DNA sequence: TTTGGGTGTCATAGC
DNA sequence: AGGCTATGACACCCA
């Protein structure tokens, strides 16, 4: 046996070198020499191989081949990188693979002498695995497992037995913490070696691939799945709930089989990888393909019917529906309803996201509206309507000369001439200063169109034209045009001998307006008219502004509605896809759980019944085998409680 | 004749 | 207290 171990060790090293040279990640030293759990790698941040080393990029490029494959840092990197690839390729908990290796370890440590063939051999029902080549491969795995086992591994989980039941938790807890990482590494290493050995060995690879259907389309779709880009949010969410799950794992009764390699790392890997998933190279896709095949190989080696490959097919096919798959489909780290709770909370998060986006979008509208509301200027027509300055603005009011500008005031509809000037009154127009007569901008509907600034394009109400045409047919065209443009207030002002235009009255500062009222000796009627003209003029502009803002708000809301509808449709599609994916993952997890439990043995050597036990995964990677609580127990307890309550009532 | 949009004006609230 | 702004409501005009 020592010769066989030595043979396999040396051969493994050589094979590792060869595989590394051709780009296949094989890491033995990382698990034999150091504590480099992927969780620690992630937590350590820059020290993490996944983060710090650029080899994961260089490795996939031609330039990356320049890195020596036996570089120690590369080994560390390959350890985490391989784990990430495994998780990425599987998209589900890796515990079958790891537990498979763990069982190998168990057999090699304790039960080999008693049971002879390894557990994997016992569980192998595939006829192909009965092939001598497979026996050799299995033996190789066993040999490596034994060979790589450090002295303290003999006291590891294998020595502790297949299952650690609750009463053994206290005794083994400390030991588990100390030995979890090495055991995990051993498990991973052995499993990986098995995979890589299968890949590197044509015979074994062919055998395994015989049982692991590697549909190319599925693999490619899986790669597409990994190129999902909308996973960051889900990853963060899942990470949070993984920590919550960790706190809930109060009854750890099994060995730490480092499922966190698949769970936490998986979440972290997708969290990190989602951002750059789009840039996944062809080499990565090929590697992913190879990983998936090797994963299938491993599980097919154990139980073809329960192989992950079969279970992953619907999952991958579901994920094939679109590339926009949420990360729940890729997590698979939680084995219980927490996954679906995360999905549920994902929906809430999504709603929150929608709400936030909606609020942000509405906030823009509101802010704009508030800006308008808070604006001292009642007019914001400067940019929209060609009005140079808001007449009602404080800035405008502070400028004593600005109201003489040619401002596009709204034309009052002079058609409603209830105060038509008489001929005598019209004579007062000669008393007006020339500047007033030259300012025909009163009637300018520049609010609606800047073109109204052009007098030639003025469009006067027919009624106005008709009204003035009755009185001023004999006037020349120029003066008649001026009269046509007079608003009702302008006519009133003229009739009241007020030597100011409406525009002046409206736009002059309040101080100046008050001074005019006080110093010009106007009669009370004239003062009232001046105040009314000013009030109506300002209110007219305010109404124009108000309507403009209303139209803008309506337009903005319509655009917002369209955008939200599109977003809603997209989220609904994602929701449906996520539900399908999670259903497939749940099914897969159930299958894998049954597979794992079928491989485990209790103290009497009988396989654990899936009906009696279940697997729970903690955020720290620990796998807990928990007995299923019978509903009848709780029911009976509930009945007892009810009886007690009834007794108390009686 | 009806209808919808545009506009001015009034009333009112709030600043 | 008075002015200003915003806005709803109303009336009118017009295509």
C-alpha cells in the first residue's frame, strides 16, 4: 500500500505539472500546506488569491501562460480559482462532491479494513464504473486521499464516523473547528484530483463522460448563464442572508465539510464575477464546460441517476431562457427555505429598488417643480417662451429699467372689448410718450410662440380686428395696427389718461410703482386701474407660467409612466425567470440531498434515510445533518398545548 | 353645433 | 399689511 501511495503521489505531482502546463488548474499544495479556505480568502480581501492575483486573468490569456504553473502564489490562486470555477460551473451546492471525497476519506481512515471496498464503490451502481479502469481511478482517489492525509487527519471526520449526532457535538466541536479546514482541503483536493485525473486520463475521462451527458448546448448556455450582469444586487442580498443563516445554525451536528466553498464562495464569486462576467473569455467558457463535465463525472461516478449533471440540466435549460438571470439561480448555497425567503425578499428589494428609482425619478420632477415653486420668479419663460426676463422675478423687479424691455407679455384678448375707447378718448394717445407707442409688445403672445415677437406675424383675434375696424377704418394702417394690439387694460389706461403702458405698469418695481402712484397725482379711479392693470398683468403671466409648468409636469409624468411600464415588464420577466430557476435549483437540491444521505451511514452502517434526515448548510460552510422533525410531534405538542389550554379554561 | 385647446381673469391661499 | 406668486375655476374665443 505504501508503494501504491508513493506511486500515486509521484504520479499525481507529475500529472499536476502536466495539467498545469496545459491550463488545467490542479492545486494540491494549496490544500496540503496552508489554510486557505475560500471564505478566508474572501474575508481577507487583498490577501485573497481571488482578489490579489492577476493570474485568473493572465491564465486565460496567452500572456498568462508566461506565469510558471508551479508558482506558489499560483497554487493558492488556483485553489480559490478552482473553487470558484466549480461553484460557477455547478451553480448549486458542492456538497455532493465534497462529501463524496469525505466518504473516501472515511473509508480510508476507519472502515477500509472492515468493509473492504470504499463507500463510493458501494454506492456505485453504474455498470461503467465496474470497469477496471474505473477501479483504478477509484483506487487512485483512495490512494491519494490516504497519501495526502496529514497525521492529524486520521482523527478527522473520517475517524469520527460518517455522522456526528447531536450528542457528539460538544465533544467534537472544537476538534471540528481545528480540523475543518484541512479536512475540507483534503476533500476538495481529492475531489479535484479525481476530476482532473479523469480529465487527464483519457480512459477515465471517457468512462466518466459516458455517464455524464455533456450537451454542448447546455454547457454553452451555462456559460451564458454565468455571463449574467444583473447579479450584484442579488449577491449582496444573499450575502446578508447567508450571515443570518449562519447565526441560525445553532445545532451543528455534522462535520464541517466546508460547504462554504460552494456557498459563500459561490455567492462571493458571483458577486465578484458578475461584474466581469460579460468579459468571460472563450477559454473561461471552455473551462466552465470542462468543469461542468467533470462535475458530472464525479457525481456520475457515484450515482449516475443522481448526478448533478442530470439535475443541472433543467436548471441550465431554464437558465438558458435568457441571459438575464438573477443570482439566486447561481447561489444554491442554502439548502432550506431560506433560499426562497431570499427570493421573496428579493422581490421586496426589487420593489424597493423600483421605489427608489421611482422616487428618484419623481424627485427630479418634484425637485423641478419645487424649484419652480420656490423660485422667486413667477415666470420661467426665459428659455421657453422667448421672454427675456421674468417680469415677476425679484431680479427683474430690482431692475428699474428692465421693464422697458421688449418683453413678450401675453396678449389680452382684446376681443372682449367692454370698454371701447371713444374717439375722444383715443385722442389721448397723442399724449403718450413715444416709447409707449413704439411698444407694441403688450399684445405679444410670446408665451405661446417667440414668433409673436415679430409684429408681422401677429395674429390678432378676429373680434378685436372687427371691433377696431368699426372705429378706426379711416386711420392709417400703422396706427390701426397699434390700436388692434391694444389690450383691454391698455384701452382702459388710455381712456383714463394713464401715461404708462401696461407693460411698464406690470413690470416696474413695486417701489417705483408706489412712487408713481404717489407722485403723479392720480385720481382714486386711476390708482385703482393702475393696481388692477398691474395685478392682472402679473397674474396673466403667472397663469401662463402655471400652465406651462402643468404641461411640463404632464409630459414628464407621461415619460415616467412609459419608463416605469418598461421597467415593470422587465422585472416581471426577471421574476418569472427567477421563479423557474429557483424551482429547478430546489429540485436539484432535493436530489442532491437524497444522494448525499444515501451515501452516509449511521452507526449501524445503514444509509441515512432522506425521510428522517436533511442537510442544512450554514453560511460558514458547515453542513449540518439534522433529523427531520416529524409534524406529528409538533402536532402532538400542539395538541398538548391545546389540551392544557382547554384544561385551564375548564 | 359641438368640442377641445388656448387665453385672460378672478378668487384665494401661501409666502 | 401689502405685494407677489401659484393655481383652480370660469368665461370666452377659435379652429
